[in-house]
C-alpha cells in the first residue's frame, strides 16, 4: 500500500510540474521585451550567450550587462518575444541575436 501511495504522489507531482511548465511556456510567449526586462540572447554568428537588462535611458554608470532602449540593439529588442531573432547595425557591423528568455 505504501508503494502505491508513493507512486500516486509522484505521478501527481509530475503532472503538476508538467502543467506549470506548460503554463509558463504559454505565458512567456506573450511576454514582450520592455524597458526593465532582463533578456537572454544568443549571438547567431558565434553562439555566444548574453544576459542583459534593457534600460530606458543612457545614464552615467551603465554597467556592461545593460543596454539602452535607444541603442541599436535595445531598439531591435523592444517589443519582441522569446524565439524571435533580431539584427542591429552597430559600429563594427551587423549583429544577429535570438531571444531565449525574457524576465522582468
């Protein structure tokens, strides 16, 4: 009996986790990049992964992991969703990224 209870409990937990994961995936497809978002991106040329925060203004003390919403990369990210690809013209040429994750 104890084994049946454990199996039932494990199945219930697995089903609950599966539902939460599916719901999170559905919700994340609706999330768009806005000022204040943390965005995980992949460089499509090099495969490098970056995590950065989109900030609304250029200000002194902007850190390496922040990008202004007014910059070429920031403009390209604004309003985009997970899975979308962007490209931006920067001084050293065109960069291409895929959005992997968006968090507030």
